[in-house]
């Protein structure tokens, strides 16, 4: 299973551990932000942090 490397606390996070928040965008789409459960850092694009 892929893991995400947090850019702030440098911990490896399982995909199931990430906290996600999806909101609607004015253009009619959706935007999802992910948060590290350890240091609470927000990440917009988690593909940048795949380990």
C-alpha cells in the first residue's frame, strides 16, 4: 500500500490515516485537501509526497 511522506514532520503516513476534506468550488467542481494526522499539515496534492 502506498504511503505519503509528510513534508513537515517527515513521517510516513498510510493512505487510510490521512484526514480528507472535500469542498465544492465555484466552478462547479470539487477540491480535496488532505491533512497529516500527526502534525496537522495540509497537503493539496498528495501525489507530490508519495513514497
